[in-house]
C-alpha cells in the first residue's frame, strides 16, 4: 500500500504551502499545531490529473462520508492541496476550487502548492498525484501512511487502528496493578463516574485516555508562578516550579521530578515510534512523555499536559 517514495513513521513536516484557497481563517494559513482533530488526511491532487478525479477525490469523499456516518467526523481534519509539479498553466487556483466543488468537497481546507517544486512534494517525498498522507495524533504528528492510490477501506482501518480504545485504557489504569510499588500517599481508587464528575472533559481525556492537549492552549504552558505542580487526579506532588523551563514546545516542561519515583516511565510504542510515556506513579494518570533532550544536568524533558496538573502556588 505504501511505496518507496513517501516518508512514514516520522514526524509530519509543517505545512508551508504558498496559498490557502478555502476554509482557512488565519492570514498565516493552516499549521499542524492549529489542528485540533487527532488525524489529518492530506490529499494531494492536480486538477488536470485524471486519476485524481477517478480515484483520489472519490476516495477522500468516501472516507469523509463514512466517518461522518459513524459519528467520527470530528476525528479527522481533511486538507486538500493542489500539488503542482506539471501543467502549471492549467492547475490554477480556480481549477482547484472547481475540482473540489465537483466532488462535493467545498467545505474542507484547500491549499495551493504551486511549486516548482511544490513544498509538500519535497517535504513529504510524495511521488505524484493523486497522493494521500495520513497523519496521526499527538504532539509529534507521526505520518502513518503516505502513498499513491490508497484505498478508502485501508485508510479507515488505519485511522481506527490508532483510535484510543476506551476499554483497554480503562483496564490499563486499574490502580491495583501498581499499588504494591507505590508510596506514602495512599492511591485513590476513584470510579470512572467520580472522575468524570470531578475532572473537566479535557482533564479526563488526557489523564485517563492518554490524549494530548493542543500546544500553547494549556493552562500552564507559559506559567512562571512559583509553586508545586500536583497530579490533577490524585493530588500527588510531581514537579516544583524551579524545575520548569521554557522549552518552546507549547507544553509545560520540567527538567526533573520533585522527588525520584513520582513519575512512572513506560515504553510507548504507539504511532509507530518508541517513546517514553510519563504516568503518575501513585494513580497511573497519563501525564505526557519524557524526552532525552532536556537541559543539563538531567538532560530530561518532561513534556507534560497542563490538563494533568494542578499548580499549588507558593505562599507569599
Ligand atoms: Zn496521580
């Protein structure tokens, strides 16, 4: 299904299309970090490309219709881009808009990558049109699929494969599995209903289902107030504000834990890469990830979700 051209299983390059033609609000165009949906369906076409009209557009429409019918339309952001590497006279902005209308896709984001060479072709190493790139969830936005003539059913399967599974997430987070090795503070055993009641929907999604808040949107990404950051679920202290640093990533970042063992590190092989997930040792809440590119002397970067944390301000 994939091919020797496209990059895959690595972070998605930022969009740098030169023109945005439809359904983009900002003057700067759409950036990956602006996208709230966990998945991005990036479709490359040229208006003069017959395979785009016979296969690429209908495939995108079929995936979109299927997801909407299944109540999953909110999971995928569709981005179509006219990727012009030939036919520069006919693959115009107007032609791109007409093509989208013809396939009843006028409501999705449309970009125009005029080249030569088109940036998406260079950055994603695409091999022509129609070309489809499926980008996954998380701060790193891993490229899950990247290929010519992907089929709708394979794309849907790929997306469903990477959806968080509420049943297994709940099973993983039963506190009993970890209680023996934990510490002074007794682990609480709140029920799902209690947590849903007490936490905001975002706090619940992040801590219980391992999702990631959007960069630069969390309560603490920019906070410099002194104090202690606690686990939002069980109130265990996790980080001191002295250990917080400005990583530029848009998520609160710390160079070390307030005390060794407060954060449990787990191998995370989701989205086709090996990362280190950070969980609260006490209650098993998902916090974020730990990366080995932090400041000295620890060299650790605890990349946390604000939604997992609660700051207790220091006394004046
Ligand atoms: Zn906790």
